[in-house]
C-alpha cells in the first residue's frame, strides 16, 4: 500500500496524539514511539516530524522520542517501546505472540483481526482518517486510555473475538 506524504504525516499525528491520552503502567517522563516501516518518504516525514515535535515539547512534562526501524526484527527493543507503530500490517506476523506489558501496538489498515493491535488506523468510506480501538489489547498492555479518546474512535472493540 502506497501512502502519500501528507497521509503519512496525518497518520503520525494520530499516533502522536494517542500518547497524550494513554497512561502507562509506570509513571514516565519519557515515552518511546518505535516506528517500523521502510515506505518511500517515511524517513523524510519522520525527520520533519521530529523537528516539529521538538518545538512542541519544549513546554511538556513527558518527552516523546521517535525511534525508526526499517524492518521488524529481533533487534528492536520491544520492552523499551511504549508505543509500537507498524506502518505496514504485513509485518504483524513477525511480532511475538504476546507483547511485553506497557507496549501499545498501532497498525495501519490491518487486513486481519489481530488481538495484539490496540489501535488500527483506517481510511473511512468518505476518505477520512479514523481509528478503531481494541480495549482487550489495551488491557493486555496494562495501560489506561482516557474516555475522551475512546469517544472519538470509529469503532470500539472490547471483546476477544477472532
């Protein structure tokens, strides 16, 4: 799936904003957002996003660090990622069956239902961006999500259906 630069920026903004509404198991002054993907333009978008983020974070208490990995493999320190964003859902099969506590998984347009995915970024029928929430995955991640975020989700999945 090819994603335009503006759509990539919008998806990154969604992921960044998710971090504002999540409380992790341990009180944190820093959050690592691990982005996995090698789509064209992603590295450029991430560099631009890091610059914007640095300016925004000058006044915030919790600092967000964006780490980029071209592909999903064993070198990614999953335990150090509070949020793991897979740009391509095809890499889901490379993840362990159980994610470490505190890791929130976000995936673009997942093709299949996966119980590990907390947030699914989707394009709606009217060509807008939206997201689905899987509260069972959030519970497994041992995080608390603000009701403000849950109310704007396109769909809220709370059970463990396959």
